[in-house]
């Protein structure tokens, strides 16, 4: 079965979620649950391992925006919470 055939079924029931953990400068951890959680985690894993700054992650244009929008949303919320608290937070 083509992968695209599964999108309508899984996304109709649940979009999933992603949580990012940060030290305020870069990602320190991440977890996700959803139809494409494995693909979402690829970018997070690389960012953690390469110690990519949060500013760079927020400025990165995703190759497939419709499926990777979860990163932009999670990073925006992480940034909002970090600025508000002035300390490391999770989103």
C-alpha cells in the first residue's frame, strides 16, 4: 500500500503531538506521538546531536511544510515559554 494512502486514515483520527526540551540555547530532548512521529524525530535527533542553536532551527524552512509544521509550532511555543520564564522550559 502506498504511504500516501495511509495519511487520510491516520490524520483523520489524530494529528499527534511533539514535545521539545531546551536549555534555552539548543534542544536538549524531544518526544513525539503521531502518524509521522518517526519522521518528526529525525530533525530533532539531528538538532540535538549537532547542537544546532534554537535560532537556526526557527529560521529553517522545512522541505515538506505540511508534515513538518509541527516543528515550527513546537519551536514557537518553546521560544515563547523560554522568553516568558527566562529559563529552560519544555514545549
